[in-house]
């Protein structure tokens, strides 16, 4: 085996690092444009993971062959329409999608939508026709970077290192690490990002910063969008957003005459109207001319598969909304690379459903969902299988070769798919080499140029502030440095501003109309006084979140919730 091969990080993050194995040590690939020579903290944590070493049947150790045999027989004995294929993002890579081919051919129900970026992606695509990031060189060449609802230095440390000397402006309800590094932090009220976009559009007009050339050549509906922006007095925007007109003025002082990049995050779109909230922000960006320029642009979670045709055919007959999945409706649930017990909304409903179904978990590590699995099938870890990682943060791919021997009791996603195809007599699965070589040989083009842009013309967003009672809080979620969603170090605390009526280490019960859970309080000045924050991966957070999809993209609305808190 060649011990100088590259290996791609499979974690669900923007950077998509690539490392190399030299002298039995894995380190960052200095030839990779974004990774360079240093590994991020999450990749370092991944290298210390305890991977599954055994298959399990009814919580008893079993051989891989026995576990697969039980699965095959169970599938043959079950009506396919009463089975659910549930895929997560715990391990990313093009080969991770190969099992979709089998379950589609078999006839399982699939999920649609997202627990992550779906509403934002749909919002951008409605305006542009696609959701594709510009080349990262345009970010590097820009003068000012506006970070809106994204903890940029934490979620994208490699990308951040390429631009860390730029001028930053942060828009976020939380005083995040990037906010503390910024020249200006607009600590916006939750779910008012669309209103701030309209306010800033008004300021752009007053500052003579509208991009008339872009609007004339590519835009449609700009006048309607501006009519939205001027439909209310400036002071009303100031009241709802919590952003003073003087701070809005400072933002324009920082960006006027500069090339600007806008780095968008998940926080702005975790609401029922997340699609149009994102459209409002992107329409503001188009109004001031951030698109189709030599420098700057707008970044989000790009559609990493844009321009590719997946070699794995998947045409499921039926799909259900991912945030609204009811496991109890299915006789068999196959969960791949996911931890829905922690990561999906309305935890108690999910647990109750898993207890009523026959559950198969297929993944690399033991997680909370495994507690409810009837069969556990170990997937080979990322160092023991070939794959290609396409980034949703930048345009570069990362390549994984098998740099260590596969454990006898594990199976890669592709090997699993081929095994199932053979056992069921299905045909049409491409070879592993063919699938991987397709991505390696296809030139990734720049699809970010916009031939047209449709501005947002109508906007109706329910104001949580009008519903909020005095003793209620906005429930927010955020990323943190030493974990990635439900992976690595746990942090199950509830973060509150010191001005609240609780003390550090208080045990509290948090209640919403969707459920309740107990937390331990940690006080922090980083949190707005009418908000509480649970970091991604908090095991109790989703007991209080809505088991409901957004209005357009079948995606989760984790922050569409108000909570009450009392001492336990």
C-alpha cells in the first residue's frame, strides 16, 4: 500500500480539508489551496475517534455477515413502502451516496429537505436560479467581509486563515468569536434579518450605492424590492432590529468604495419564512452590486454537486419532509451516518418512534441513536476507503485513498451497496473506479456568474417579538470550536446573559409548546439578554424545537420557538 496518499476529511463543514500520510503521521496537505499544512481542531479530533469494531444484533456482538444477513431477510419480509431510508451528514463524500441507489431500487421511502441549509439554499436559488459560491480568490481579493449569521472563524478556520487580515463586519445576535474580531458588530434581534436587509437597502439608496449597471443588465424587480424597503419609516426598522441608524451609517462608512464579500450562515434561515429572509439579504447584496464582480461576492453553503451528474441513480417513489419524520409510521428504518436523537427537532417524538420500529444503524461510531438500534453495521472509517469530497465552502475537491487496512468487521458504503445489489439481483451499479474517476477527471468550472437576478418583491414574516411575553426567551443555536454538531466534546449547557434571574450552575427547566427539558445554566455576556443559546450537539436542545418544516423548502425551523424558563 502506498503510504504517501492523500486523505479527505469527511466531516460536515465548509473547509473540506485534505491531509497526507507521511512517516505514519497525518498532517495537512500543504499543496491543497485551502488546507495548507495545518489541520483544524475537528480533523484532529476525528483522528482520535473510537470507531465501531463490531456489528451488533439486539445489542449483542455479531459478525458483519450475520448482521447483513438479518438485514437482507428483514427487507425481503417487509413491504418496501413501509421502510424508511434516512441519511445524515455525519460523513460526507460522493461515495456516501451509493446506498441511495439500492434503497431507491428496493422502494424505500426517502426524506426530502434539510436540517441544515435547505431554506437558505432555496432562497438564493429563487433569486439566482442556482446556489453556487464564487471562486475563493474573489473572497481573498476583497477589502471588507460582512459575516451575517455565521461563526466564520470557528466553522471555516482554513478559509478564515486566508482572509484573517481583512476588515470584518459581523451581523449576529450572539457575540461570536468573529464578532469580537470585527470592526463593527451589529447585534441584531433574532428573526429580523430581513428587516435589516431592507433598512440597509434604504441606506444604500441614500448613500448613492445602488449598482445601477447590474440592476439594468441583470436585475428584475429591483423597483418592487426598493418599494418594500421604503414602505416603513427608518425608525421602525431601528426598533424591530435593535440596530441603531448610527450603526447602519458606520457599516456604510466601512464598505463605501471597497470591494465587499458577504459570508452568509445558517442562523438567518432557521425560521418558518427562512427562504424569503435569505432572499431579502441576497436582494440587498445584489442592490449594492456584490454579484458578477472581479472581487467580492456572496458565500453560503454552495450546492457542491452543481455541474456534476451523480453516478448513483436514485429515483425514490415517495419522500417525506425530513424535519417532520415520524419513525413510528415505518416497520423498518435504515439510518446512515446520522444521529437524529440529538440532531433532529422534537427529540421525544423521535425516540418514541424509534422504539416502535425495527432500526438499523449504519455508521462509523456509536452515537445516541444507536441505543435504539436493533442492528448496528460498522461502516469503514475514512482512512480505510476511497472517496472524493466536494466542498460546499469553496471550489476545491479533496481526495481520499485507503491509507490503512480495513477492519474485517466493517464495510464501506460502496461495498455495502454492491453487496445489497447482488443479494437482491439488482443491476446498473457503476464500479467504484468509474464513480471516483468521474469526479477526479471532471473539470470543476466556475458557475457563479449570474445571467439574471430576480429581486424579492413580496415579504410576509411573522414577528416573534409581537408574540413574545415578558418572561419568554428566544431559543438560538450556534456552532462552537471543539465540536461539530453531535460529534466530539459534549456541551449540554444553556447559555444566558448575566442580567437574567438565574445564577451560574442553576438547574432549570426550559419549556416550549413543543416540549421541555432540563439544563444547567452558564452565564455569558456574549448572549443578548432576551435570548438563550444551546450549542449544536446539545442533547437536550431539540426537546423544545418544532417538529415542523419551513414554508417552502421542507427544512427545519429550529429557532422558530419561544421558551419559558424556571428553576428545576
